[in-house]
């Protein structure tokens, strides 16, 4: 024992400190850190008091299992098409107004996130909100941050609104000896929080939220790629003539990639000019393609490009086996130095005045487009190196740029290891978009759903599944049964999953794919850390330090202090880890103060569920970080006042409803 602190507590504090460092720096994925916690606790059992059985108890936790079931139920609801239909319908009520667009966004997302997982809600709404912003002529940045915040606020409405609520419910059983939290036990306060939060977002928040992404921004400009995308023309004496694009890229040492091959209906023609004292007489001769300038006596021969009767053609370079011809225009990606070297080595002509833009791809006869996509937290891309994934070879998709935490990566992309929240600018096609969307590996930001939206084709754009009524009835049954205490939420949730599968609303493969297994492992890892903190007396030590503030502060301000400390911690190490670590501390503090243990538990639960001040504090913040072009300080500027406003509102609500 050192300074009155047991050796076991010191060891657990050391593990917590190491975990915090890894969570903040993301030197390892959070789920890998969680696995390391499990191993460390079990290996140090004599000191931590957590044996192998307790170390893996997080996998059997009611909260963990319930969260797995809720991911599956949310996937079934998402597949009904209702969420997509609702998002698309926003366009009909906004009428080009920024205020209406903002109100429609937050007032739809908030309540919806109270009954289904808010992460897929935001994933579905991101492309629709981006198109809605374009339709209303406002920056998407003005809507995407409120979208995330509204989804977070909605999570406070019900027990199943967010994973931290479910964890708090389990702690209520284990530490307080009471029944688990009811489905709507805290909905009244959650509703107040939602109303206050949405009011803030529609007034002060609207003024504070920056317009980082210009309206109708061309992705080439948005990712500052003007100097990295170049059009070059193939001359008759160019080395690539007769080669495929694959052959060309294999033989060049320049660090460039050919994206597109165009034959745009222009053919090289020679103009033979006969010069006489009395004037010039022009005679057009079919070109042979060479660029020689011949001067002989009074005759000068030069080459020009003039339109002839030929259909424009375009080929996605990576998938084309077309042989390169004289006159072809190649769109290439690379730095200025690399492109200049490529042009010189291959005897090409750089088209200085032909600027490459989004229209270069979208308006081409080929089906390739420029698309923006976010790497979600549970994507298989996370942690993978681009060059090793071969997405260009297997999916015909080229990564042109990556936006990461305000930084733009445009060169040496093959060496980049993907991270959650990365925004990718891709040259891709509809088939690849469908594949990546279905696998949940990428969330596409700018799919053209709104471009096709009319009353006549709404059913085509966002069709409702024939199983929609069945899925809605099952979900309503799950919520109703849990609310009436027919059975514990974990049982009703899995009953819902069973019914979704047997009725055909959800396939078993889709059910497994819907689960964010990294979150499950994170939960399973931090839960035994909370057990160790309690077993070694660590939670009592922290609680004693916070309880000492009661000597100078009234009890209600001590409760407020717990809320603020928990909220700040959740913004750094994730809400899940925070609620596991802080609830035992809060309960111990309440016991020492003779206060309501339940009130202190609720303060930690609400504080953990409302993390607005950093992009890493909540997964939905990370999802909108890149697409909105935000800076880290934007979350502090907009989310900071909201977080502290809700600290006072929530503390007052807890005292008025449940007392101290």
C-alpha cells in the first residue's frame, strides 16, 4: 500500500491511464485496446481481483447482448425503406429555406434516434442532407453538425436510444439493487433535453455553425485537386500509342494514375497553307497525326484540332482494354512534378486550358463519377493500407484524395492507413457504390437521390419493402413489451430479432453484418475494468476526492460537477468507457454524501450520452466531421455552449423529478 492506496488500486489506475492514452491517441483501435484490458486484468488477477471468468464477463453482460440485438433490429427497420423515404420527403417541406431545412433535419432525426440506433440514422441521412443543402442553396456544413447533435439528443429519450442508457440500466441493477430502468422511465427529462437542444440548434447553434463547404462546391475544388488532375493529349509520336492503360502505367516511372480515356469527337487535321503575295489560300488535308511543321518555299503545313463527324467516347481507364490512339485525351492524377515528368517521358501534350472538374467524369459517356464517402467506425477499411486493398483492381475505384481531421492527403496515398472518419474522394461507378454501401464499409455523401426525386418516382427512389408493416409491428411489440415489463429488454429485443428473421424482414447474414462488433468488444473490455475499479477500492478513492468538494459546494453543485466531469471525459475516451468508469464512482460518492444514488447514476448516464465538444466524442460526430469540412474547434464552438447548457438543464431536471 502506498499513501493509503492499495497496490491493486494503483495497478488498476495504471491500466486505466494506459487505456486512456490509447483511446485518445488511437495508437491501437479501441476494440483492440479493450481486448488488451481483458488480458491484462486476468493476468494480474492477484492484484486486480478480476479472474478469467470476470474478465470476460462483459461478453455476457445484459447491456452488451441487448446492444447486439438492437443493432439487428435497427437494420431490419432501415431495410423497410421508411428512413430513406422520410429523408427524401424533407425536400418537399423546405421550399428552399435554410431555416426550414434546418428545422426539418433536426426535428426528424432527434425523435427517430430515440427508437432506433442513431448511427445508421445519420448514415442514411448524410447523403440526403447533402443534397437537401444543395437544393436549398446553403452550405451542407450548416446542416450536418446539427444532424449529428440532434441524433445524439434523441438518444436520451428511451432506454434503447443509446448504448450508455443500457449500460446504466445494468449498473442500476448491480449497484443499486433495483429493477432495470424502464423503457420510458426517464423520457420526460429526455424530452426536455431534446426540446432545449433543438431550440439551441435552431437559434444560437445556427448562428455559430460555420459554412465550411461552399454551396455547390466542385469536389475538385473542395479537395484542392486542381493541380493534381490534368488532361493530356496523345500525339502521333507519343510512346503510349498502341498500348493499353495498364501497359502505360506499368512502363512509366512517374507516380501518376490514368483515370479516364476520352475520344471526344475531335480528330487531328493538317491545314496546308499556300502563301502568296495576294493572300492565303487554305486547303484541308486529312491528318496523318504528326506534329511536324513543314515550311517549303511558299507552303506551310500545321496541325489543328477540328471537330469531325465522330461519336464521343469515354472509357474508365482502369477497366478498359482499349488501345491508346493518336488524339486520345487522358485524364491523369498526380502531383505537378509527376505529371510533368510523365508528359515529358511519354511525349504527350498537356492541355493547359482544359481544366479537369467533376463534369469531366459525370458528363462523360462512361459510367464513372466522382463521389465522396466516409469511412465509418465499423468499416473493414479501418486500419488497412490502401495499396494492400487493391480497390482499384477489384472494384475499379481510385482514391484521389483523403480528408482527415482538417488535413488533405493527395500524394503517396498507397501508403496511407485508413482511419475512422476519413473522407475519401473517389473515381468510381454505381456498381462499386452499391457494393461499398451494402457492406457498410463506406457511407457515401453525395449520391444523387434528390436529383431524381419527383412525386411520380418517389416509390422508385425510396421503395417501401413489402415487409414494412410486419417489421414496424415487431419493433412496436419489442418497445411495448419492454415498457410494460412483460420481460426484460434483452429478452424482448432478441424475441424481436427472432421474429424479424423468421418473417423474412431480415436475413440472418444481414443481422450479423449489422452489428458493430468493434463496439461490442469495446463494451466487453471496459466493463471488467469497472469491476476492477470497484473491487480494488479505486472508485471509492476517486469518489472521495470529488466528495471533498461538498465542503465548499452545495449538494446540487456537486451533482452538477459530476455531470461536467463525466461529460468532459466522454468527449475524450468515448461515452461507453466513461459510463463504465464513472457510475461506480458516482454511486460511491452519493453514499458518502447521503444523497440519492439513483440521481447521481442518472447524471452520469445523461452526461455520457451527450458528447458534443469533440469529433471523437461520439461516432455520429466523427461521421459528419469530414463531409462538413469542419475544424476541430468548430465542435468546441458549437458543442461547448450546448454541453454546458444541458449540464444545468439536466441537473435541475434530475433534482426536480427524482430529488437529491
